[in-house]
């Protein structure tokens, strides 16, 4: 049974497999080394990550356990390669897969941002066509995406994937709102679950600090 509770690192690995199938089919499926390099890529990644080979290998193992990826051995080669199974398992066409891939790799985005960034994967005719695809994904038996409340001062709402669960989306929004200047880099090495827990602790600390500030402002009114 598929569990939609992917860690940030698992989501990155899954997104990378899908992206490279679209963009570099000649070298897809990916070797472990290629997957590591793609996960740590500096462009088209939000947040930027620094993950080890052990972390990526552990993520690939859990993605296979959830039937979202599989190992592939090219004819005559002993080097294992990896490919995603999202098309079949999640019943996605190219349009839906392209959108979900971008959400996995770059976090919440508007329809306009998704249309501009999916050009090399799928040529959406308009922003409306992106929105229709997202609406279909949100209406699936087990929703794959959700529309976020429109932030004050913005004209367009953003969408987020749900493969890490709705709580992860909420935490990501809080962390993004509290980040200040500079690149947000997440590191992962050794045991991925330890790295994931460390990240969650850091997020919870930011949330507590944010709540403390709100409480202080509230008390100052009296």
C-alpha cells in the first residue's frame, strides 16, 4: 500500500527520477551516482540540498517499498539503475506528471510559475490548462495536490504536492515564511531517518520561536 508520507529527501529523489526521464531520456534510468548529483543540483531546486550517497540509497529503497520506484539492470551491465513508477501507480499522464515533478523539486508554486517551469517537460497551452491539471490531481480518489490559501498581497494562489502529507505542507509554509535571505540548504547524510528527524526538530524550533513572538506581541497589547 502506498503511503503518502515521503520525507523531504525521498520527495527530492522521486522528483529527480521523474525530471531526468523527461529531460535526459538518453541517460535514464539513473545510476545511484547520477541520482545523487541531480539531488544536489543547485539550479531548479528549492530548497538546495546536500545529501550523501547513503541517504539517496536509503530513499531509493523506501521508494521501492512503496512501489514508487524500481531497480533496473541494463543488458550486460552489473550497475543498478533506478526509475520511478509514478505514471502507473498514481495514474498520471504527462501533464500531471510534469506538474507533480516540479512541485516535488521546488515546493509550492503558482499556476503561472508551473507553466513557465514545465516547458521542457510538457508544453501547457495556457495557465488555465495548468489549473485544470492541478484540479484533476486534487480531485483524485487520494488527492495528490492541494491549493494553498492565497497569501496577503498576492494575486495568485500556490499549489503544493501531498506526497509528504498535509502536515508537511503546513510546516514547509511556516519555515518558508520565517526564512531570511540567502539560500536555504538542507543536508542529509548517514541514516536518512536521523537526518529527517533533525530537520523536523529544526522546523519545530522555528515554529516555537514564531509562536513565542506572536504571544509576546499579544501580551504587549495589554
